[in-house]
């Protein structure tokens, strides 16, 4: 039940992809430029820069009340999408976007993964991959809902439809999710007392983790990841219309195809990480992303677009499965939410910069190609920093999970 509830929470992460369906109708109706309206999306991430680490601490301190936190945020989020539908001026979009950014993190990777990871010791990376599939399913569902209501009625009704459908998912999640098992006097799946020596919590605190160079390199990597993940997600639909001349229906279909393959890719990535570990997983995801970007830049046929969306979906894994599984493996579960919140802070910084970067390039060149060339460079930097981070942390005696299995809970000073 908790796994399904966490999955439903993560569907709200698909709103980022659905918002891209509003770029052309809103700018065409109200006369904004691409870069100006991109500010709405950026403002949706600005307050999240502060909220992410605070949410991580909140989930550590108020672990008993995760369901209440989810429901309150869902109600406020619904009202703010209604306000988006009432906006007519640029500053109104910015204000509502900033308010949304206070609550959207409650439905992202941090909450969903924190809830479900507490319930799994065995097959944790696979459970995380299933939960993060929610963001991709959400993109498919919400982009189709938004496109339908925008074309049948208006972009304003499209915002209302997103608010209602998103709240329905949050309310269902509220009914299903549970606090961490130790709060209920239970044990996670795969818990072994002879390994854990009676303790459910292991790993460094957030304060201890922040002293490690490996974590800071990971955070910088998350910054680049935020730029290319959100940049790609927000630009796919308008790029196919502007650079390729395809219809909005085809663009929405390709966005859905990309999201469906993300679901498949997350499940595959969970298995790959479970079997091969972080290093091979980083390289695997990076190679697929670079191939997809080159196909988008160099090949223009419909067949090439379809294939590139499939490859892109299979490789777009770092911001979801990989970062969560990697932090859980390396740093344990003692303050997992807080450490993941720190990494997500840098991801949100990148996501704030992405719409401005892409919008500025489009306004200057009337094309998205320059942005996609920049994404290739950022993907390479992301993979390189991840590999260095992994190497440095292993030199320090991480991951904690291996220490536990090999030496018991007190086998490594950083992990006990």
C-alpha cells in the first residue's frame, strides 16, 4: 500500500512536463515571449531551493505525520493551480509560480522515495525505481489531460484540469502511505537482526555527510542534472513544433512516448543498479542520454524522432532512480531524507536556471538546437562528477550498506 501511495505522490512530478504544453498557447494569447513565460516555470523552482533541505529535515523530525503533510500540501497545490488559471499578467504568473514552489517539493522524489525507502532493505533500488516511475506516468497522464482541455476549451481550463487531477492522486496517496516502520513498531522488508544488531537506523548524519568532498561533487553534478533534465522536459513539445514543424498533437504524443519509456527505463535502471552498482549505472545512463541528444540534433525524420524519444526515456535516470539509490547506498538511512534534500537543493537550482537558459537561447536564435548542444556538455560533466564522487566516497569507507553486511553496525566510524 505504501509503495502504491508513494508512486501516486510521484505522479505530481510529471506536472513539469505537462506545463510545457502551455508555452505556446499562453504566449500566443497574452503576448509574452518564451523567455518571459519560462520565468513562471523558474519561479516554480525558486522557493524549492529553500524548501528541499527544510522538507528533508521536516521528514526526519515529523516522521509520524507524513500523511497529514501530504494532504495539506495537496489542498494548497489545488488552489494554486486554480489561481494559475486566473493569471493574465506576467507578474501574476511569477507570484503564483513562487507559491507553487513551496508545495511542489512535497510531491516530488524526496517525499515519495523517503516514504518507500524506509520500508525496504532488500530490493531497495528496485522499489525506488517503481516509485520514481510515477513521475513519468504523471507526465503521460497530465500532458494528455492538459493538451485535451487546452484544445477543447482554453489554457485556463487546462490549468484547472491539472489542479483537479493532481489533487485526486494526492488524496489517494494520503489514504495509502504510512510512516516509517519503526514508528509503527514494525521492520522493513528484508530486515535481518543478525546484520543490523537490533538497529534500524545506520549511516552518517547530514552534518557529517556535508564534510565529505564526495557529497559536494554529487551536489554539483545535481546542478547540471537539474539544468538538462528540466530543460529537456520543458522544451521537447515546443521544440518539435518550432524546429521540426510538427503539430501539437504529435508533440504531445512524443512527450508521452518519452515518459512511457522513462517508466520502462526506471525499472531497468533499478535492476541494473541492483546488479552492477553505481559506477556502471552512471555510465549506462550518460551514454544513452548523449546518443539521444545527438539523434535529436542531427536527424530530423519522424522515425528518428520516435527512436530518440525512446533512447532519451531509457537514459533519463539520474534525477530519479540513480540519485536516490546512490545516496541510500552510500549514506544509509539515518538521515537519508535530509541528505537527499541537500542534493535536491542543487537540482532545484539547476531547474530554476534551465527555463531562463533555454528561453534565452530560443529568443536569440529562434531555435532550440543551441540548448541541446549545451545539454550534451552538461551530461558529460554530470557523469564525470558522479564517477569521481563514487571513487572518493569508497576511499572513505563507504557505502554504509557494504560496511554493515561485512562488519556489523560499528564496522565503520562514518556509518555507525
